[in-house]
């Protein structure tokens, strides 16, 4: 046993690292050779032109990151000072901060304990309650977390009934589908991220997609300092320097070419974990909504401390000792001091998901031996430290 441990303890299995296996170097070299390294150059438009049809949107506008994409999306639907926006409390903070940038107030909605995404019943009740008192939200952000499509039908229906614009935060769920269509294409605007840990990366980057030509044009305008054509530096509103660079877009074009392979790899990893864990008491996976299919971006479980004999914190520590990187899910945003004053609906589900949620290594290209090592290490966590004589 000690020999086994010492042999393998040098191993380190990261949670979710980029996979660089295509034309990245070739396209980057093209940028260097042509001197197009910044905001001008053919790869930005090419990336947009190839991304839009991949997800089935008419238009795509590249941004410097996913948070910037959400910021611009909120501007596009008119969110401003004093406006309220419904959003999941159980998400990464990049979904929420842009509301604050614009002087708006997030209204935090609890998660559904089956899917971990927005609880549609809470959203429907909250919108109807607000309609009665004349305080409809200015927008709804539907986040698809961890690769899981949200329960879109009831959410889109209530939003349409009261004409509330829908922004989809699909930063984590490129490739996830709902009723045969990619998420990010159901709302007025969809937002993606190409941060280093996402399904595909540009180093850092994001994308806005829409089917509305006016929104697409305005998105491009706002992300380029709202500068008017001509040489005289005329600007007709306060914009942002949010464009992606040609270097990043070149990387993105190469990653997009491999995306189907990335998604296959993610699915295989998830299926294999599911097979290993489904008979084990105390490890719970989120359910996929009817009509949905996950992109399996992140493989996360709830660790029931009673059944497993250790909590997710202890499990992460034990895995760390084996060179396995595991990570808790997010502190619900409503529980962060900085957003404590904001209205919220429910919250207990998100808090439990946080208390028990743990993500396991699931990088594209994770090999079988490493995945088997993760699985054995998780099994060995049962009973906790006591069981291991530690
Ligand atoms: C990553 C992420 C973002 C922000 O994307 P960045 O590119 O990191 O700015 C927004 N929302 C969610 C849910 C994310 O996971």
C-alpha cells in the first residue's frame, strides 16, 4: 500500500484544464506573421462567423470575456440604475456582478434541487406577485450551470407573458441542448465564456449570440467604444473596450474546430463516472430536465456526509492527498456579504447544494487510468479519515 501510494502520489490530476490539440499554433503563427495581433484582423470575424451557426444563432459578437458579454447583454435590454433583474443565486458571480455594474439590483432566486438550476416555480410565482404590485423585473438571467440546461419552457413562457427580456448565461454550457436546440439561443441574447476552464477556451474570451440584427449591431457598437464610422473619433454613447483580440480569436477558431471532440470526451468521462458511482450510497448527481441534454462541462456530485461518512470538505482533502484536485461548488451569491441586502426568493436549496457539492476532475482528454484513480480515491474516502487510520 505504501509503495502504491508513494508511486502515485507524484501524480496530480487537475480539475479541468484546457486541451490544446489542433490548429492553435498554426493560427497563432499566422497572426504573428501578418502582424495582426490586436483588435483588427481576420480571425475575430471568422470566429464569429463560425461560432454562430455552430450553436444555431444568426449573429455572434465576440467579447473579451463572458462577464463582459453579460454586461453588454444587460445594457442591450435596457437595464439601468434602480432596475431589478431576476437571477439564480446558485451560480458563479460573473452572472451577477454585471447587474451591479449598471446600478441594478439582482433578485436572487433559489435553485431546483433536482436540476440545481433556477427553480421555475419560484420564478413564476415571483413574476406574478410582482405583476400584482406593479414591480416587474427589467430582465431575467437564466443560467445553465455546469453544463446542465435549465428548465426553459416554463421560464420562457412566464417571461413572454409579461414581456420580460431573457438573457441566457450559457458560459458553462456550450454544447448543452434543450428540445434539440443549443442553449444560449432561446432568450433574446445568449452569453458564452471561453475562460481557461470552460469547455473550450481562447485564454480569456466570451461571445454574445442573438437572432436580432439590431441587437447584434448594437452589441458590436458597444463593445468597440461606441465609435462611429469615420476618422474623427465620434462616439454616440458610453461604450466599452470589450472586443476579443485577433490572437485570442485565432485560438478560438482552432478550439471550435475541436469542440465536437471535446464534447464527446466530456460525455464519455461523465458516463464512466456515472457507472462507477450510481450504486454508491450518498453521492447524488443532478437530474437533466426532460427534453434536455447536458454538455457535461463539470462533473459534480452532492456528498451526503451521513451516508458517506465524511463531508465534501474532508473528501476534497483526502483526494488532495492522492493528487486529485476536487473543488466545492459556489457559495450562493445571496450569502455573500456584498449582496446581502438584495431581495431573495428561497435560498435553502442553494445553501445545501453548496454544503454538499463537490466537482471532480473532468478535463477533456482525461485518460482512463487517471479517471480510475479518481474513482478509487473517492471510494476510499468512505468512512473518512478515521477509516484510513489518519
Ligand atoms: C465563467 C462564467 C462567467 C463569466 O465568464 P468569464 O469569461 O470568466 O468572465 C459567467 N457566468 C458563469 C455561470 C460562468 O461560469
